[in-house]
């Protein structure tokens, strides 16, 4: 960790942010390993952002608790926004115990959807407590567990060999959204499944304009709760990322940067 980096100088339309805490995400790992080409973030005492991206929030939650929201919950809300998940619809969420997955479970329930979570046996009960209506274990065939009941939306954070099963259980005119590929980025697509079912695919990275304001509203109204798995000091970032990569947690690993 370096301690000789100068404090950022904000421009006329920027905001200087004193960082209290920051969540650890797959993007951080991918950037460090050059899986993504480049990136910046909140792993510093100060950062600057464009003023249009800075949102005030009224909440009694701590910096660590609030830091568990932005990346995971905004990504999850964006996935649900892009697919227009509606009340009464059935949504299947892969990687449901991770930061984005557990956020998607809560946010989908807030929309009144029926939530089906793919996770491990060890984390199944935690997901049920978050609101998952049904559980599919990672080593199960998805269609067998759903027993003929299709889903309207798939929120995929994993990819990998199980991917074709996700399309098999989508209903006619179903919607598939992806924002992660931790299980493998190369998948096999049968184009007949895509066009015969009239499926819609959404790659989700840049947030829709309404997503973050909606997330702030959910936090202020107490519709969602923070899920902090473990907290580390900024100096222990290497340990924090190692723990994160073990995937033994439910929720977020958070770095505490500046004291409250």
C-alpha cells in the first residue's frame, strides 16, 4: 500500500470525497489481475467524482454499512431495472450469496417477485432469511428442481458450464441479464433457444439514470438492509481480497478507510 499519493484536486464540476469505507468487488480483483484493462475506485483516503454522481443520503447507518450498498446493490437494481422485473414474476438469481446476488434477492422481493436463488447448501438458509422463496443448489439441474415451472427473468452473475440451463428454464419472451462471469466467461449458446423463445438479453454495466436515486430511497426508507460479512483496515487490503476470493461469505467484504 502506498502513502505518497497526492490528494486529488477536484475540477469545477467535481466533488472531493473523504472515503470512510469501501466495498471489495470482483471488479477490483479483475483490474488488479489485468482481466479488465484499467479502472480506479475508493481504496484511498480521498477520491474525486463528477458532481452529478454524488448523492446525499440521510441514514443512521455507519460508513461500513453504507459501503456495502453502492456497487452491489446498484448493480443488482440495474439488472432488475433493465429486465423490468414486475410484481408476481419469477426471477432466477445465480451466485445469490455474493454481494450482488444477495442484493438482488432483497431488491427483487421489494418488487414483489418470486425469487429463486442458486447457491450452496451451506448458504441456503441465509438466502431464505433474505427472502428467497426457493433454493437451487449449484450441483443440481435447474429444470429438475423447478419441475416444469419456468421463470420470467434470469439474473446471472456466474456464467460457466451451467449457463445453457438458465435459458432452458426461461419462459417465452423471457429476459436474461448478466453482470458477471466468475464461473467462466465463455458459454455455449444454442441460437434456436434464443430465437424460438423470443428471448431478450441484457448486458448490464452502466447504470440507468434512475437506479442510484432509487437505491438511496430504498436505504433511507429501510427497504433493504446492509450485509457486511467482514471488515478490514485499508492496510490489510491483500488479506481482504484473499478472503473475498474464497467465496465463503454472504454479503460484502468492506475496507474501513477513514475513521468516522
